[in-house]
């Protein structure tokens, strides 16, 4: 390794250490902190974030990157060092474009705006949140203006989550999905008697079963924690320290900890599977939001809602919950898979979910660049929901106030959820080609070969390659909605009671 | 507030934020982190610590301090701003004396040396630890050499924990205590039948009772957490976010969570009681190690081992533990108070404890500056133990390997434990003068007025005044061992079975 690269790595390591410290503070805030801690935690986070940002955007980093680029010229472009220089240079150039004041203002606004959103949602009071949304949209437009004009201004926002992806590429995928998903939802069978869906599912047993599943997936005690929060999430502080959270609804199987744990475990396995040699570099995390989501959805849905999975796991679950004593495996499997028109994204079934995302993808572009006035958002939301899913929210809590993302300044993020769904099936098909008995293994509760394949083909690379390159490596070609649509059609066809 | 002071506060706030972030990382490491996290956590901590140090020792901070000193000249010397400038200037001058390399080397060595100590203690293998101790002593001497010559080189180390205290002052107090404590231990009555001391004390009940006590003391859920660790400790991230830990021995009442929780709660109430206006400044923590320990010991011992306290609390405790069903209050009270010669500091009774400290205070001076070779430490330790307490360790685990402090580079710290004991009684006597019915209140489980007095007289000031000034404010005069010796003599006299 050249001396320059060594020095670059040393400089970057300290910046990553600070960003990691910020993530520890955030995890602590959401999982452990007594309520009183909130008075100063925002300041601690702002400071650590600002210091990390300032250290990163220094001229010296740019000079080191330039010198290091010369040193790795001619080296294997897949080598860690070559990728490190390439990826970091792009990150650095982006970060340099944002004035420190705008960066600080966005951080501060996001934190305050999320508070305002929480109160507004609680009181179903969209009007009180509107000024915050206006301010957030304004700052987002300023952010976009820091970059050279793109084909579509939304490209700039998308790039923060899917490096180099273009809006029209997303649009092409979603335009194919929209009519197909609507048709699938409309064609779904009416419900069976599913009184068992409302439990009770005692929390302690949910917890034990959730742990049993993630241990079987390979998320061991030595490298993972599982805690409880209102909104489940996953974060990591190195490949060897991964934190998952879940939630425990006792009266709603769909909102039980099982599925949220499967989901977060998928994110966690991705983080855990990174090459440890990438730790303390900017390459040490999943490649993109869509690829990350492809893994949460692969473990949660493709595996975790499959009949083979439940053939293995259902006996334990039925033993754990008295309410399931007389519910046959097939009835249970249909209940957790059947499409149902729904208002809430996070509770939606696999088929309807995509329509929720398509709605948000359109509306956030209209809000930012299409002249949609925030005062008209609730009605526009409800109209689109009627159009796409066939039902209409009775209030804004179940409408445009349901998600925290916009309040937190996350624009350009929603579409990656659905791209993740699409990719999860493309990747799964490739895995099936290499591991033809994967479903038989799942039926036996064996996940080792599946996990190994994913680590080898995807997880270990971290952020070394662009999302597009990584998708080609792991899925064998560019993003393609067809396998996903076939998968949904096949699954839905299998859900007809005998 | 002058613009300079405002700017100084802003600069200091970000340094304090980083130090606080480091404490969150440390707490997480000890309480929550999966084992795998250890591979990178040391790096994260080193980076955050180094960045905080570098920001603090900048010339700009010195210039701001000088300008601010002019601005507060003539202001009330007890004002927050005047104290901030005075205390910070002294901190800054000390920090500037330590070369960055030495600072980094000490941090690194401490972390590695603690690992080596843990292994050595586990294997009772002092020889394997000796090179680490030698290196630590060497760095400590280099550290001392960074400062101007003092009356006693140990003064420099003591100053890190008790600003401006001199070694001969400690020696004077300990010379008075040593013969008196030896006499009290020798005069202690032989034990009664105390088979109940070995339990069982089920962990869950210990936990519930520990929470019940700290809630009664005023450590509410909103501002405190109580978790479990091998070595109990207290840390805080602001006056509104205090973390206590405890341990649960089921077979040893002395090592049960009750007493360690009372102890850590005392530290925690001190942190919690600081004026919130001092948050995010260098003044926002307890004044000194001895004053901090005075509060842990006041709540743990002066209150928490008193007969009035157990008159209130014992009925709940007896109800909780079957083994106590037939044990009268007075027998229980004698069992938790009676002096017994013991080898382990942390399990020692109130009277013997001081002798453990006197032993360490002498030996660490001999090691650093008195020519005691580390190869002779175990024998010297055992000889002194025989002399002071009358018993001799059978191995080094129960001798010179029992404490982590020296491995972590903490020299000059041990004496503050005993100074804290001495101060706890001085402060308590002053409290009794103002709250003459304090014991009656305790007997009723009422701690509000006691807590208020301590907050008003001590806690709210944080680090505003020097330890000596603070002791005069809260205890009415300089440190004095007589009240403490009277307290012990009275207590021990009361422990004679009827």
C-alpha cells in the first residue's frame, strides 16, 4: 500500500469513527435514553456531525485523494484501494458542494420538523405541520441547486440513496408495476375467517421466537443485539456490532415482532457480511438504499413469507401462541400473504406495498418541482390513494401524515423501498440457480448456504462498486420488474383455499 | 453576557459534546455492546478523545480565555461566567502541558494494560502483568515531569482528582485515621450466627428493591437508568440523563445490588443536581473525586446502613427474601455494619475500608517515587495487609491484583475514596444541624428535604469552585477526620447484641 493511501485511510478512519459515534448516540437515543436526555442529545449529535463534516471537506482530503488516485492508477480497479479512492472522491466532491450553513440548517430543521410532525400526527392536525413541510421543501430545492443541472432535478435527491440512478429509470419500472399491481390487488380473494390475526400474541413469546429466527439466520449473540422501539430499525457500528430493533403488537399478527425482526435482520446480515477489511472506511456499509432494502425484503418476504419457511417455523410458533392451536399451516400462510387494500404503508401486504410507494414517488416530485401547493397535499394524497388502492383515508393520520420521512427531509428515498422489492426477487432467482434446493433447505430450517451465497455475491463488497455495477454482479443484469411480477402472480395464485 | 464569553461557551460546548459522546460510547461498551464490537470501539473512543483534546488545546481557546478573563474582571466571582473562565483556564493550561503523543500513548497503554490485568488476575499471574505496570509507571513519571516541580511529585497526580490538594494534607488525615481504624477493627465483636448473609437473594427481587430505593431517593425514571454490569459505575450525559449500573450476587448480601445501587445513586444524584445552566460547559459535573465519593458514601453508608433507614426499608426487603423471614431488624442491621478483617476493598465494611485505601496510598507513592521495584510489590502488599488489617492474602488475586485502577493508569485516585468517606460525615453533620429531624424523615422513607439540602449546598454548584472552597461551603470548614472517627466509634458501639 502506498504511503499516500495509508495516510488517506488514516484520515478517513477518524471521520468514520466520528460518524459511527453519532450513530451510537442515535441508537442510544431511540433505544436506551431516559426522556430527560433529549434536552442535550440533539446538541451532541449536531456537534459530532459538524466536526465529522468539517474534517471531511478539508482541502487536505482532496489533495490526498488526488495523490492516491495517481498511486492506484493501473491497479486492479476492483481492489479495495482503487474502490476506496473512487468512491470517496465522489463523496467528497458532493459534500464540498453543500455550504456548511445549509448543512447545519438542514440538520437542525429536520430534528425540529420531526417533532412538529409527531405532534401533528398525534392530533391529526396537518395545518400545524404545513409550515415545516414548506420550509423543508425550500431547503431541499436549495440543496438541489448546489449541484449542476441534471436531466431531472429529482436525480440529485435520488443520487444520495442510489448513486447515479436516474429518475426516468425509476419511472420506467414503476410505470410497468402500477397497472400490474392494481390488477393483482383487485383480483385477490376475499378473506377467510381469520379471527386469529388479532391475537393475543404475548410479547415475551414473540421475543423468544424472534430471537430463535435470527439465530437460525446466523445473527449470533456475539455480533447482534435485538431491542425494542416504536419504529423498528437497524444500525451498525462495525461489521461486528449490529443493532436490530423490533416492536411487539400483541393484538395484530401483521404488526408482531416476527416480521419486523425478519426485516431488520435482513438489513443486519448485510451490514454484518461486509469484509472486515473495509471497517473504518467509507466503503463499510451496504451499497445503496435499494440494495439494502432488497436484503430486508428477501429475508422478510421472499424467505420469511414462503410456505417452506413456515413449514419449518410454524410448529414452534403454533406451540407458542394458544390462539393458533387450531389454525392449520396453510390458513396461517394465506393470512400473512393475501393482498388487502390498506391505507398504511408499513402494514401493507407485499402486493399493495408497491402502490403506496408509487403514490409517494409521484407526490414528492409534484411537491418539489411540479407546483403542487402543500395546502392541497391531503386531498391530492387521498385522491391518488382512491385511484391506486381503491380506498380513501378518513383522516390525515392515515393519509399524508403517516410517514416521518418528509418531515426528516428524506426526499428521493421512498422509491428505493420498491426498487428493493424488485431486486429481492431478481437476486433470489440467481440464488436459486446456484442453490437449486434452497427451498428444501429452508424447510429444514437451514440458512447457511443461502447466507453464504449472499455474503459472497453481495454483502462482502460493501460500497466498493456503484449500485448499477453491484446489481449486475449479484442479479446478473440491470433492474427488471418482470421476475418480481411473476413472483407475486405465482404467490397470489397459490393463495386460493382448497 | 459579553460576546467573547458567548463565543467561549460555544467553543467549549462542542468540546464537551465530544467528551460526552465518548462517555456514551464507554457506557454502551460496558453495558450494551455485543462482544464483537470490541474490535473497533477502542478506535472510535481514541478518535473522539483525540479530536476533543485537539480542539481544546488550540491557541484560539487560550486567546478567548484571556479576552473573557478581562470581560469578567470585576464581575461577581461566584457568577457562572467568572467561574467558567477561571476553571477552564486552569484545565486548558494543564491540558497544554501534555504532548499529544504522550496523551495518545497513555490512552492506548491504559486500554491494553487493562486487558493484560484482567487476564493476569484471572490466572493469578502477577508476573505477566508486571511489564505493563512498569510501562504505566514510566509514563506516569513522564506525565509528572510535564509540570513544574511540586512540593511532592505525587501532588501532580492528586491534582487531577482533587485540584490544588497537597499530598501532605492527605497524609495528615490518613496518619490520624490509621491507628484509630486499626483499633476499631480490632475491637469489633465476633460474629453472630449470620447464615442468612449467603442468601439466596433472587436477582429479580434485588432489582425491584434497588429501583424502589432510588425512586424514593428521587432518581426518577425520566432522568435515570439502572442497568447491570460486572463492575457497578455511574456516568452522566447531562443533568437530565444519568446512568447507574449495579451487579446482582445472589449468594452474598454484602455484594447484592442494594448497596452498590445506593452507592451509584449517590453519585448519580450529585450529577443530576447540577444547575442545568452549567450543562455543556466544563463546570457540569461533580467538583472533585473526593466530593463525588462523599455523596456515594453518604447515601450508601451514612443513610443506607443506618438503623432509621432499615426501620423504613427492612419490611419490604424481608418480604422479598424468604431467607430473611426470621431475621430481626437489629440482627440484619448489625450484619451489614459489623467490622470484619477482609482482603477485598470493594467488599469491606465501613471501618476496614479506610485501611485498604491507606495501604494503596502508601504503595503507589513507593512504586512511583520511592524506589519500590514492581517485582517486590506482591510481598510488600501482603506485609502491609498483615500489618494494617491483620490477615494475609493467599494469592495475588486477593492481593495486589484485585483492583483495575493501576492498570488503567489511575494513580492519585485511591486516596479520594477515603477522603470521600471523611467528608460524607462532615457534610452529614452540617445537614443534621439544618434538618434536625433528618433521621425521623428517613424512618418514614422521606428523602426530599435531605435531597433538597444537598442540592442547594453542594450539587447545584458543579465544578464552579475549587474542592477546598466547596468543602468549606458545604461542610463549614476544611477536611477533618474527627467527625468521621466519632461516627464510626458510635456506630460500632451500637452494634453490640443486647
